[in-house]
C-alpha cells in the first residue's frame, strides 16, 4: 500500500528525516513511535504532500506521489487526521463531517459512511447540531477521525490520536480504530502512547533523530528491552 524509500526532508537548514525507509501493507495497522523531534509527524506530512522530500521516493500502491499536491492525494483515498483533533470550531458537527466528503458525489455511499461514523461514535450523532468548538477534547478527536472516514479512505494516517485524552477515552478511540481496519482501511499511526499503539499494531517502527532505529511486529517491539526502557517505563 505505502512505501518510503530513503526519504529525506528538511525545514530550512534543519534536516528532519535522514533516509527513512518503511512500508505499510494493505489492511495493516502500523505504528510509528519515537521521542519528540524524531521525525514522526514529518513522515506523515511528507506522505500527505505537506512537506516535500528533498530526496527519496514515496509510493502508494506502486504509484509515485512525488509531484502530487495534498488535494490530489485526498482524492486518491489518503486521509490525514492531524495532531490535536483539529476541527472547524465555528461549524456544526454535521457540517464538519460533510466537509470530509467534499470531493465525493456518491450520495448513497456518503449516507452509508455517515451512518457508520454515527455507529462507531454515537456521541457525534447526539451532538450533530452542536458547534464543534463546544466539544470536549475526546469528542473533537472522534470528529476528526469521523471527518477522515467521510472521505472513504483506503489509507488513513492518524497523528497522536490519544494526545491529552483521559484513559477511558483513549480506550474508546483505539477500539474504534480496530473497527475501522475491518472495513479494509490501511492505518498508519504516530503515537507518544507507545504501549497503546503497539498493542493494536501489526508492525511498528521506532524513529530516532530522523532515522529508523528499530522495526518489528507490535509484539516484538513491546517486548524489546530498549523500547521498554525508553517508552514503556520498563
């Protein structure tokens, strides 16, 4: 589904990615963990076209994305839920979800997807007329993910979906991520909550200083002593 081959990226003179290579197979959940400043979010931004790589190649389903702008990638079925559950605060919950389907014209399928979003996040159905700015942090994260799903993506990227949320809300969000995968959506997660991410992930990558330091199955990384010391309090 996705392949990064020796990808470099910079912000001005500061090199954020220094030869990152990774792959994500169809219908997998893959987690990227690592300390702050390791290049996790930059990796997602490169994939979505918000940061151009200075070197290397990004391909989706064998197709190079090198010259594709973000809106073209969205039309190709790539959805990106940025850090912090960002929503359009002055629009209603319903309007936020409708914006997620702005590139689509298949009204029956859009209606089906809205029903699915309401099914997995019933709080959004209850608050559909409320302004998004009045939602709690957990509700905003649900809305951000729901808006991504309204694109009907084949590939979903989520940046820190548990950030700042209470443990019970984190459990709810992650149980829904499993349900989303069952709809044959491939998922790439960036997380500071390494334990939670690796528990649901088929595979994971550890980034450090813009490079892949470790990779393996979720279970392997959970059991790795270096990962335990650095991220799991072991």
